[in-house]
């Protein structure tokens, strides 16, 4: 057997190794190199001198026991998978072995095919999964292309986006990245078609007779939160700013032991997909122009100085009162880990409120930090790395601690966000006066100069329930992966902002966002 035929280098340790010679020949014929040891001391010496892809280890040997050898092996090579082979099915022995991080176990007597299957499962697992994912995506590619081409309703687009996110996460598990560019191309195609859908339908959703509009930002409390209160449940609304659907899907895996997902939905963020508009609309239960009309002292337009999200709690309580609700409300906005820790420490005081609302700003801060910090940009250089960074934060965050406390106290959760973000890469030239807003994904102003085909324009803001600072105000929105850049500073804008995550415009990632109801497993 030449090196080219070797699939993996194995070590099999057993005090009756001579009796296992037929098994070893069988494995060698299958392409594996097998070294042997008939006691624990020899096995440890071999592990010190050679690299093994997998170790088969007898649990019951004279001298050092299998568990003792396992401990020594893990000190030398913590990563190598070890399959324990045992005559005993005693629970305490297996618990010790599993606690010592064995990869698998076999109970004697074993046959050669059992051993081969265990080896394949533990060595070839990633390769087999990768090949399976690749094969499945290749089969689904044409079907997904057709779904993108024929999507004509918001429900269609929800399904398309769910499928795209599913394959993004599946391909994250794939060691072969050959399909990444193909999926990216398919996602860009989907965003181009979604932009056409929004241009044709967005303003129609606000016509009084339209019964087919999707769930939009102002309807979240009315349709997702208040019905749970009517059922007598205690509810916490957790809004994670800038939480995309793919972020939610990886978080879902982490909270599986705490909650059942009883409603996993997608709603549509209003335009602009920015905190000032979409979050205020959600908490007020009103569109931006309605907030401006009824609470002119609260609403600030883009060109007015001052904090645009300083009155969320007040808007929430006004909606609560307008809807005839009498439940007590707790509200908090968490901008850093210190505030998060304070929230956890005072949980015993706030858990008795019938409705809790907590805003976590970390993911949004992360996306902006990525723009401003070269270090963060390098750590989150692509979509997959950005997800990884977000989930790493979540696992060690006060948000995760809060979810654990809510589950323990049998409190239902509505987890949602105000908008998503998209990775931008194509600059689009726009010219405006000094009063034009500075956002990269949308502009509002009087004297905007742009190519109409490159943007989604709303020339009459009243039709989209958007406030206008002047009678001639126009809103324009960047689409797909585009971003606005001024001609006089064009190269600077392109270099500084290209491949950053931004929000405010029209894309699947910004507009189609999760709203999830979680029921405690307590």
C-alpha cells in the first residue's frame, strides 16, 4: 500500500491485539494505516511520537485502564478522536468516558463493519456532510432560480429568503467553498428581483383598500405581543437592533434547550430601514408621518438636531394606552455589557411586570464598528465571519443570561428587530445640497440629482407615510448592494465604505426580518 492510498492513520490499543489481526487486515484493505499497541504505556509513547487521525482504545486492560490512557492521550493531543471499545455497558464507566470527551464507543463483541462505520463517522464525517450539502444544493439550484423568477407576493419572497439563508448556513458547514460564489450570485439575482417587487408594490400597501399588505413595523405589538397578553401570559419583548434572519437562525440553535419556538415569522421593515424610522414606528404603532403629526414634540426629521431615538419608551406607553392596555411595563435600552449586567442583577425587581421591553444594541454597534475599525473589519471580513462574531457575542452576552432567566421564570418572549443590514459593494453617484441626509442607503432632500433607474424613489412622501421637511422633499433608496456616493469625494467614499454592512435601503437582508415567539420549556 502506497501513501497515496492511505485514508487515515489509526492507532488500535488492546491487550488482545493479536486476536484482532483479521480486523486490522480488513481496515488496511479499505485504505487505512493501522498501528497497534497491546498496553496503555506503549500507546502513550506512540501518541507522543506520531500523529494519529483516530484512536481505538480498549477500556479494560491490565496495567493502565482505558480511562487512564484516555486522560494521558488527551493531554498530548486534545483534538484526536478516540473510540472506546468496551465489554461493559455499566453506566458510570460510559459517563466517565463521555465526560473525558470520547468521540464514540463500541461494545464487544464487534464486527469489522461496525468498526469501519465508526471510523468513517468520526473521520469522514465532515467530508461526507460537505459532499452531501454540495449535492443537495446542486439539485435545488434550478428550483430556487425558478422560485426567484416567479416570486410575486410577499409570502413568496419570505420563502425565497428563508431558502437562501438556509443554504448560506448549510454552506458555512462545507469545507469546499466552490459553491459560495454561486450562492452569492443567486442571492444578488434575488435582491435585484426583490427590488422590482418593492418598486411595484410598496406604495400600494398603504392604500386604504389594500388587504394584502404584509405585517409591517407598526403592527408588531398589535399582532404579535398583545394577543399573548390577552392569553394571560407574561411577556418580554427583546429587540436586538440590526438582527438579520441568518443571525436569528444561528441563535436559535443556542437557545433550543430553553425555549420552544411557537411562531417563527418574518415581517417587513418600513422604509427607510433605519432605527429612527422603523423602531419608532414599531414602538408607536404608527407610521413616521403619523408620529410627526400626533407627537410633533417627539419626532425629529433627519435635518433636525438631537437624538432621533430618545423617546421610544414614551411612544411605547402611548401605544399601550391608545390600545386600551393597562398592564405594567418595564423598559430598558442596553448599549453595553455593563448596562446588561445591571439588568441581570436587578431581574428580581423587574420580572413582576406583565410586559417587559428590552432593546439590545450590540449587533448594530458591531456593524458600525466594522466600518470604523480595521481590526473588526478583518475579524468579520465576510457574511460568515460576521455571523460568527455575532454568535460569539451572544453566547457570552447578558442577552443570553436574560433568556435563561426568562425561561426559568416561565416568561414568554417575543424576539425581534427593527431592521437588518446588507454588505454594500457598488457605489451609485448622487448629488444633493447641504440639507441632504448623509445616510449611505437613503437620501432625503429637495434638490437630489440621480439616475432614476438606479434607485427606488418616493417623490410624494405622504403616500409612504413619511414626513417631509419641505413641500418638495423626495426620498430615494439604494437597492440591493448599492450605496450612495458624492462625485466630489467619490474615491474616498468607495474606499472607506465598500464591503461594509449598512442599512436604510431596499434589500432582502434589511427589509425581511424575524419576529419570533418563544415559549419556555420549564
